[in-house]
């Protein structure tokens, strides 16, 4: 697989007018292939594998919030990165999820060719599936290099997307508490 990808990168380098045989580019196709595999490793992971049984019984029923989980993903439209942070909250219903698993869930879905809107929903639905929580909220704030480096070239733009499930969708005060906690206002 790596060699096939490397061959495609050689063709791309040639197609943009460069010489893939030039000293500085000799190993670039192989490095780019390995980087692309790394950036898309989420396709090789499953929710069950990354959670690995780290769901624990708990009487906690108040909001649990994990914020500022950094994420790196690849825009499926331009194959350019988008970079940001994810905030996840849930209202436990007898089960809590191990803390590191939130970051692993974010990474699994972010390490796929994506659009931010779908990424937000996938994370929320995964947390809901694993915890059976009364509600799940996810907000992602990201900057998209496809908008910064090409096209409109707006350097200070960012995108915010949210998905609210269960009590976060149905209860305005729960939603407001979450938004206040992540934005500090």
C-alpha cells in the first residue's frame, strides 16, 4: 500500500512541474505516502477497539465535560488539514467513560477524510453509543487550511459546529450550562 501511494505522489510531483528525481524530492513520495496513511489511520480503528471496555459503573449524574481536545483532520474536499479543538459533555446514566477515551474517539474520527459537520455528529453519536448517557453535547472549533491557503484566503476565519443529543437538545438550561462552561461566559 505504501509503495502504491508513493507512486501516485511521484506522479503528482511530476504533474505540478517538479522533478521527483531531484535530490530534495527523492524520498518525498515515500514520506508523503506514510504521512497520508498516518493522517488517515482512523479508518483502521473501531469504537470497540479504542474504548477497550473502559466504561465504568457510577452514580454520577451531573454533567461531565472534557474540553479543548486538540484535533487534526483532513478536509475531504481539498485534502488539506483542518485543525481545532473539541469539547464534549455528557450526562451519565449509570456509566462513565475513561477520560483518555474521549481523546481517542475524537482522534479516530478526525483521522479520516472529513467535513467538520460530520465529524461533530460522529463523535457525539459514538459517546452516546458507548455511555448510554441521558445527553451528549459536542462543539468543535476549527480553522480550515482549504479556506486559509487557497480560495478566499481568510487567515482569521474559523468554523464552529455543534451537535446536541438527548437532554442537551431538549433542555435549554442544560445546553446553556454546557456552552457557558466551554466559553467561560
